[in-house]
C-alpha cells in the first residue's frame, strides 16, 4: 500500500514539475496589446519632445552652423 502511494506521489510531483517548467518557458513570448499601446504612446511622446528640442532657436542655429561648416570644408 505504501509503495503505491509513494509511486503516485512521485508521479504527481514529476507531473507538476513538468507543468511548471512548461509554464516558465511559455510565459514571456512577447508583448501584449496593452504593452504595445503603452510603448507606442511613449514613443510618440518622446518624438514630440525631440521635435520641440530640435526646433528650438539655439539647437536649430547650432545645427545650421554645423551643416554650413561641413559644406564649406576645404578638401
């Protein structure tokens, strides 16, 4: 009787271990729809901030002088 109980318990524990291992392998396969939405909103916000910074007066003049200096370079 004890041998049958032990064999059944070991089989149950082994099955549980296989289930946990499968769960660990398949739990992180990619982003969900809500994660895509949050990522898209964050990317748009970053793009808006970057656009404002690049179009500000000091940055725009610095970029313009950099490009003009590169175009006027002597070879």
